[in-house]
C-alpha cells in the first residue's frame, strides 16, 4: 500500500487562503449582525418590570427615577449600573436586574425592614433587620414605635443584637427597652419606657446580660420593700461585681446585696 502523495504547494496555499477568507467573512457577518442588533429599534429598551417589595416605592416612581440613568439598548445596557441605580432609591436594600428578550428589563427588589432608629433624634438613619444602617425619611415608617439605638457606625449589628437580647428580659416586669447606647469606650447604657436609665458597664453580651438578669430577677422584691413596683425605677448602676445600685421614685439610692450562693 503506497502513501498518498503530498498536495502541491499551490493547492495547499489555495486551501489556506480559502480558510482565511471564510473566517474573515464569518467575522464580518457577525460584526454586521451585532451592528444591526445594537442599532435596530426593536432592541431599544421598551420598559422595566418591577417586582418584589415596593411598600415604600411604587413601581411607576421607581421606573421614572431610574430610567433617565440608563444607557444603551437590550444588549448593551450595563446591568451592574442599573442595579446600583435602583439601590440608590430610599428604602431599596437590594436589586436584581435581568434582561427580558427582546427589549425589557426585569427587576426584583428587596426593601429595608426598619427595626430601630439610629443616632440622635434629628438624624434620618435607621437600622434594618440585618443590622445595616440606611438613610430614609422616618415619617415613612409604618410602625408606631421603634427603639433608638446608637454607637459607632461599625457596631450597629452588635447594638441591635444587644437590644434583641435585652428586650425580652424586661417584658416580665411590664417594662420596655426604648434606647440602647454603646459608647466609644465600649460602655452600655439602656433607657426604659419609664425614662429609667440603666448603666450596664462594659463587656460583651455574655458578660453584660447576667448583670441585667440579676436586676430583673430581684427588682420586684427590692422595690416592694419600699412599697414600690418595678415601674418606680429611676436609675440603676449594674457596674458592681456582685450587686447593683438602684434609685426608686420617692426613695434614695438602694444597694442590692450580693446574692446568696
């Protein structure tokens, strides 16, 4: 069996040239198709469908605010920039943007769920359920009453966690936590709905909560000695190692002895 004779050089050159020309032709056709798609009116953005949580922003308002910021058509619009544009709207926490052939965008929104005010009373910052800070008009809040938290901005999640741990402890005394503040030096202060101010001292929740539990478990007994109820509490200092000091309405400072072991 004899081996096939190699093709002449001019034939190989012709084949190679044909392959190159074919590749160039395909590239030109693809470029022309892309140019046509980019410029054809069929693919100009024709609308935005907004889904998800829109309790504080109706879909029409969102579209009106974001549409002027969009550039390009269905194929060229920057989805990341569109997402950022939606997320700059007050109350919008997260936006997911997708293309919907041939000329629409579909946007899914998640709003912030406010659980507390943040900072001083003149501010507009709020804390959401994830412990994140966001700016919004406090007048848009539907809840009748939210606690006020404060502290270093990077500690919002920790302050919220402390509030969530403290609030149930006082429910048995028919008292509510209205404010939780963390100082720059790490000291905790709590204000109740009766305007009572509690100094909790420094420490992580595992250190601070036992001090609060000691107060909650004994306050009714201590107050009853002086004919008072827990809502007579004006102030408490829990920065003692084995006890606390309280001030009751109409009564001087009272020190709680160390609990018996």
